[in-house]
C-alpha cells in the first residue's frame, strides 16, 4: 500500500532505493516468509528449503551489506537510507529481516573495531559474496544467562559468582574457547562465522568478558538442533558448542578493558535495527486492517464507514507514524555519532516494538475470527510482533539499562548558542 512520507526532502536516490527494497519485500520476501512459517525448524534449513534461494537473491541485491561502509565493499548508505530499506524488509518479514542483519553483524563489528587485518581476512570476502555462502551470527545469549549479560551497573554484573557458559583462556598468542551458547542464537544453525561473547576473566564476572570472531568451521565447533518456537519461525535459531576451539589472539576484538563500551556500541546498533523493522511491522498491521475494513461489510456497510472503526484505523496509523518518527530520529542520531547515545536506541527499540505489537493485536480484533486463521498473514504478524518484546533484550531489561545510563550521565552537557 502506498503511503505519504512526511519527509519531503527524500532524494531521487532515496526513493529509488526504497522502491527496489519494496519490490523485493513484496515479490520475494513476504511469500518466502509465509512458506517458511509453515515448516518445521529442521525443514526451514533443509537443503531444499526456499531459504537458500531467498538468501542468494538478497545477496545479489547487496542487502547483506546495507550496514557496511562503502570503503570496504558495503553499500555505504546514509542512516535515512538504511531505515528506508529496513522498514520495507520489516513490513515483509521481521524474522527474515533479522536473518539478513545477523549474517552481516560480525563483519559490521569488525569494521567498528578498526582491525585492518580482520577487515582484509573477513569483511572484504563477505562484501564480495553474492551466493549467500558466508553468513554470520551474534552469539551472546547463554543457557544460564540472558538479561544479566547486559546488566551493566548492577552489583552482580561484576561479581565472580557470575560464571559464563563460554570461557576463553589465553595461551601464548592464542585463545582456547570452551562452552555453549543457547538455542536463541539467531542464524546459529546456518552461520559460517560467529561474533562470540566469551568470559576471559571470571574474577570480574561479566565485566571480565570479551568479544571475538570465530569461523564455525574450526575444529571443536558443533551445532545443536534448530529451535522450534511460536513467533518468527522463518528465522533460524540454534545452539553453538565450543570444545577447545583455538583462535589467534588478534581475533579477540575487545578484552575486558573495553568490553562495556563495546557492548553499548553493539546494543546501540542492534536496537536501531529492531526499531526500524518494527516500523515496517506496524505498517503491515495497519495496511491489513485498512484493506479489510474497506472490504468487510457489517451492518449493511463496510466496516470503515462505521464511526468507531474510523477511530481505530486512525490509531493504527498514528502508531505507525510514531514508530517511523522515533526510529528515524534514533538511527539518524546514533549512526552519525561515535560513541552513540545508547539510551536513544533503547528508547526506539522498546517503544517501536510495543507499538508494533499493539498494532498487530488491534488488527486481530478488527479482523475478528478471520484474523486468527492461517489463511491470512495477520496471525503471523501477531506472533512475530510478540517475539520482538523479548528479542535482542527484553524490553524491561533494556529499559533498566537505559535507566542506568540516565542515572549515570544525565543531564548531558549541551552547547549553548
């Protein structure tokens, strides 16, 4: 559905980029996502799955390099252009949007680290890949640890009682890695590389963590079964195991001395993505509701002609536009700022996912019983939206982290004019 964009300064390049992303979202991504949604987790990643052709087509369009600098072979898009693309992809499928982002995430963080050797080794081959054969994942969540991994500022975060499930031990010029990441690693079952969070100094708790790059074809790496779940079933997730896996010391992108600021850089980026896709998801629920309200006749006239329904449609529209305003503002700030103001990314993620979920919930109410059937996309949008409230950090956890930042840093120093 066409919509009016209140940004009247979109360039011709912006509009063409969005049009291209929309064509892919509508013609390829949405149909594939619905097909994958009806498969088992094993079938989603089977050799004959439509996932592989989808990834190949996405790579051919350079959608795997949306976040990467042009200097290293990425698209080099502006923050607004990143949002334009991500909103369209989020409209089509939140799960596949996450999949397309996590394939890139380790390589994106290498660029942020500025490690030129790793850029040559990992980033440039990834950017040049056009068949989907190089795929990353972000491995942070562990079987025994979820929200506490990002609980910076809480007393237990730095306690030696917080023993991570994945340990890295320095031996000479190499790290030896042992342990397990949980089943919630997005893209974990199909990834070729992992951005891996490890505990280096257990005496410091999670403040003793580090982040490294691990090719998943190394000796000692294995994978568990893909995860069956309610929402975002088109997004593969699965466990990773490490048994005396050896990597060069140079592949440890950050050690405990820089872990907390690097973690904030990651959270700032990941939550901007979540907010952008949520805008697309909120818009999808609005589109489905308005279309249905125009077609469905009750009381002798289309639903949309009823007084109360007009109010409900407007509320859906208002939440969609609020999502767009919030997520664009945050992405424009934090993709132009180093270091980022993390609290604005957390604000965008928590607010946009909540509004997207409310839109899908309201859309179900408008559709009534039809909204609950597998015949239509709406029940999938609702299930996918529910997952976003937990994904990449539950909203309560992210709000706690944002509150900690505010307590430590506000009021920020501002220039007077």
